[in-house]
C-alpha cells in the first residue's frame, strides 16, 4: 500500500493512515486475520476509522516498521455469518435517492436489500455502524438542509455509507427506510453492547410495515 503512513500516537499506540476507505477496510481485515492466526504481536485494541486504523496497547516497538512492509490482499467480503436487520423501506427521501441513482422508486429497496454490507467502522453514536458495500455510482450527497431530528431506527445513506440511527438525533443523511426495533443496535446489558462491530457482515431484509 503505497499511501500507508504509520505514526506514533502515544507511548504504546500507532495510527496507521491509508489512502482510501477501501484500503482501510482491507488493512483492518488483515490485522484481524493475523491476530486470529497468532501472527500479530500483542495489541490491546484495534480501532478502524474512515481512513485510519488505531492500534492501542502495542507491546512490540518494531511493529511500526513491519506494518509498512506488509502486503495486504484486497478485501474479501463474505467471511463469517451475516447480521440480518429487518427494515421497512418507506423513508421520506426514497424519491430523491431514486432520482440520484437514475432508477424507479421501487428499485431502491431491491438494490439496497440485495447488497451485502460490511461495517467499516463505528462512531457518531453508540451502536452506529458505517456500512459499505454499495457500488460507487450509488453514492449520494447529504441533504442540503439537515433535519433537526431523525428518529431512532432510520435507515440512511450518505456518500458511500449506509447506517441505521440507534437513537433520535439531528442528521443530514438521506432516509430510505426504518428498522422497526432499533433498540437491538445498542444494548448495554449485552456483551458486546453493539450489534454491529467493525468487520461484521450485514444484510438488510425487507419487512412489511405494521399497522
């Protein structure tokens, strides 16, 4: 990865900067693979971002140099069991998304539901995952005027990402549907509390509206 940079982020942390979101996902997946195979020196935590991966609690001072020399294969989607999220595709921005995609309104749910997603990273709110998987020509802009309140469970698109709001919040993403039971996204009594963690496979299953 020619654009990879490894920076010190404290006495025992490294911040790896990458050139694109796709490279970041591939690098994160390779870190997880090597850790599972016992090929990665002790690292307490691996935290991916949009273009970075933070390694915290690094015990091996020579790891930074080795990371720069890694050959990282392209990201392979389809490993592990997928988390299925039921959604109703009745969001207020369906028509706008259909226009941006150049398809009929009823095609948006079909395209979205047949896509396999992957959690690239988490943030914004507890339980919120930034999901990738849609081809690049389906990227959509944020709304020109953000909403002051987006309800919990709203299924939304912005740029290359899909996400589901775990709690009510202001937001400028395009809303195409809703998850009827969003409390499953974040449950402090569960371990782990977040339903969606970085690297997880996700599929959206179209559900019927109730009532």
